């Protein structure tokens, strides 16, 4: 290595600082930067260095892996991403080739990526809606960041912003009859044929097409990167994010909170990698029956996550006064319900039917909260007196609890997604000591089945 201004590096990169003597100890073997160079590096880190890092992560490379493919040193990659050096032409070409992009895209002026077509998981509130943008096979899905999904005790980073809709939004290209074949219908448009993992958003023929199941133009904020998209109502699912981020290469995570029925429908439409569910089937078993019905075309694997009890959450002063829903009616208590398709509402409706109580007799039956913790928060805030949710939610808010059912919450993985890097990463972290300890630390959770293969459908 040669020192001095703009000294040529052994790997072909060039120092951006005035002197190699200003390099930090950790990067001394690869870069040299004076205080002037550090300042320039800060600007570069927000430009080409940041673009390089995001492009590397989007391809799933660690710095060491990219260095090996591009035949440069890991220190050179680190220096380029930190903005401590500028690449020589040879290094720029090698890195761009390794990432499947161009030198201009990585190290040019830094124009925003072009818009991509992404399938909507839910309706958009307005134009220029912030979304989470995630690759799904050969396509993309967009999860609106609005309302309850916009925050996790703070604003979440967006992967893109929707563009102004065009006058017409054409659906996926319809295959010719010869492409479709005579044995089964091809994925010609939403609502027809078997869902195609390369064309998300196409519901099975047995279910109606939802009006927002269409592709929209999304302007990415940086290159999309591999992201596990998981839908379901268990508030413990975001714990998966931490061990996924520690994989090499890392996998990002996004959670779409919804009821079990909706989660399975999203999985059947290839809009999520995994559906979390706790639905009791006709024979009394959990998840396998409902999942088999909704994903019968592509098949799925069911993997355990955790177990809990479902029941009545009550104001603490009502402890001992309520044994079942009959007491709720007798005392005229206000209910906060869950949405149709959630297991919590099904538990409520089964209990009402068992006791011969009509929904109209329950004050607040039409009031809805979007999840277990939201039910508990509504009761704790005095907006309702009772609701059906999980025991962990009751314990988290210090509420009284009357058990009604013991339930299993499982992860349903469509066969089309099982080989993806995102799902393979999930299967690795489900048995991690960190995740199991985190689940065990939550009162009311039993993680004994976490990562256990339950069934192949």
C-alpha cells in the first residue's frame, strides 16, 4: 500500500482523504482519511456509500461475501460504504458487476430508483401513502403505513411512497391458451386460476376479488431488500425481527397485524410469506383444517409458534363478578369486539350460541378493536368493560381474565414460499435461544411448540 494524497490502493480503490495517516485503527489497512477526508466521507456515506450498502443488503450479501465475489478486500468494501475512499474504475466495475447493477447506479449522481409495480395488501388511504415495500418472488408487495400499521410506538421507516394512480391500472399480463395449458387455468388475472408466486394478489377462484387487489406504482426509498412479510394477530411476532437481522446475510422483517382468516387469505393470494393463525377447525383442531381449506391449491406447512389461553378480559373491579357472557349481559357491561374472521370473535360467537344469547343483547357488539393488545388497551382506558382476547394481553395491562379456550398459534407457510430465503431464515431463527427466551419471558405465553413441524397440507 502506498501512502500520500490520492494514493493507489493494492485493491484498486483510492483514498479520499489527504493523508493515509488519518485512518482509523479499524480501517488503517484499507483506507486513509484526514479530517477533511472524514468530512467528505460523511457526505459520501449519504450518497454512493449508502447506495452501495443498500444494494449489497438488497442482494443479501455480507461485506465479506461481496468482497469475495468482486475480488476486492472486505476493508475496501467497508471503506467505500463509509465514504472513506472512492473506487478506482476496476473496483467500481467489479462491485457493480457483482451486484448486478451499473457503475452509474452505484456511484453516479444518485437519482432515485424508478417506480416499481407492487401489489397492495390493503387499501390505500390517499395518494403519496407511505408503504413498506418487500420483494415477493419475482414481484413486490406494498403494505400501507397508515393508522394502526404506521407506528410501533413511533413512526416506522418506509420502503417507498405511492405515485399518482394512472387512469387505468392494467392487471397482470394474461397468458395465451398455449401457455396456460389444458390441465388447469393459468394465472391470467385476479380471481382466476391458481395463485402464482410471481404474480401476487391473485385470489383463489373460490373467493371474490377485493377491489384493492391491484398493482400500483411505488417509488422506492432505496433499493428493496429481502424482507420476511408475516401476517397475523399475535403481538409477539415482531420479536422475530431481531434474530432475522442477525443472520448472515440478514433478512428484514415486516408484520401485517390482522385476524387469522385475513392472514390465511393473504397467504393464499401470495401477498405474504407466512400467515400466523389460531383458528379452530370443524373437528376442534387448530389451524390445519382452515389452512387446508384456504391453501388447498398450493399446499402449505404448519409450524408451531406458541400457545396461550383465550378468554374474557375485564376491568379489575369486575374480577369475581363475571364467570361467563351471561353475567356480561346481566350486568349490562360494554363489549369491545374483534373483527369478523378473527378467532376471538369466533370464540365470542360460539359462547353466545352455547348460552342462547343473541348478539343484539350485548352492548357494544359492533365496536371493534384490531388486535389483542388493542382490546386490552380499550378496556384499560375505560372505553369498554369487557372483551375477548389472549391472556398475555390481559396480563400486560393488568386486567382480570376468565379463560374460555386453550389455543395454539401456528405459522402457516405456503408451499410456494417455503424455499424462499426469507422463509428459510425464519425457520432458522424459530429455534434460536434468544427468541425462545423472549417468548418464555412474556407472561401467559408457552413457547414449547416454537419451530415444531405440525403438519404438511
